[in-house]
C-alpha cells in the first residue's frame, strides 16, 4: 500500500469539523439575548451580545432557525464548506398582535386607586415597555401584544413593587389588577 493511499484513508476516517457562528438583532440593530437558535435539531441560546455558535460535524446544507417571544421566527438554509467558519446575522421583526393586558393599581389597604403617579413596566427581551398609571383612575394598558408570556411589575413612589407573570393568547384582553402596599418607615429607637 502506498503512502498516498494511507493518507487518503486517514482523511476519510477523520470527520471534517466546520463552525457556524452568528448574531441575532432586532430591525433597529439591538442585540437579542436569549433567542433560541436551532441547526438541524441541535439547539442553543443566544448570549447577552446576541451571539451563537454551532460546531457542525460535516460540511453540507444546514437549516438555521431563530425564534424569540415577541418576534417573527426566521429560518435560513446555508451551505457550509469544508474546514470553514460560516458567519450569519439575523434581523428579527417584532410581532404585532391584538392582545391587551390592562388593569388598575390600587392601595392594598384602602382598595382605592393609588393617588400618586407611577409606572407599570413590561420586561421584554430587547426594549422594556412602560406605561404611566392614570393619577385618578389608577388604570394602565398595554395594547397590541402578540400571544406569549409577559412579566410586568409596578413602580410607584412610596409603595412596594408588585409583579405578575401573565400568559396571553391571540386576541385576548386580560385584566390584571395590582394591590400595592405602602412602604412602612420604621423610626430607629434613637430617633
């Protein structure tokens, strides 16, 4: 057997490794952390800077899919070459929905709307949303939401924050009221 045949046999026995790396952004260019990225059934999650990485066994055609709550899923087929690193970037569009989360913010003792101004904040993957609490009625409203799970919390001066996890279906209008307790100031015994 010649040396050339032995080298060819070794090349075939060693699988060629290729790498797929990339980043996920929204259409404004903000990096999206926590997005699920799949490549032919293998899954990973984007890091704080929107980056992801796959070490793929063999060069071939691969399907990369990126999904994140509140954004339109994106999928792409790519051809990966031998001994190469393929770099991708995805720009996801925010979904528009017809769901609404609304409600009122009350004082937990008097059960009346909190008379001071405050904010209700919705935590999202890229940019949080916040709405003011109406100073007389205590009402807040987040319209045009796509289906999904949402984390919202209150921030009202002189009151403890309250938070809720809310699941919203397509076209659903969900009322979520908050009953906030006044922060109790304890005077130290020395005055």
